[in-house]
């Protein structure tokens, strides 16, 4: 049975989703800071 490798792929998928969400949040924060910098 390749059960252990299935768990590995699920963990990789979850980790990738979390990383993508964090990247979006960081990108929004950075873009807000950039807008403030250009306004000043």
C-alpha cells in the first residue's frame, strides 16, 4: 500500500495552499504600504 506517500502528497498540498494564502496577504500589505509611500 502507498498510504504513506498519499499522506505526504496531502501534506504538500496543504502546505502549498497555506503558502499561497500567506503570499496573498503579504502582497496586499506590501501594496498598501507602497500606495501610502507614493501618496506622501
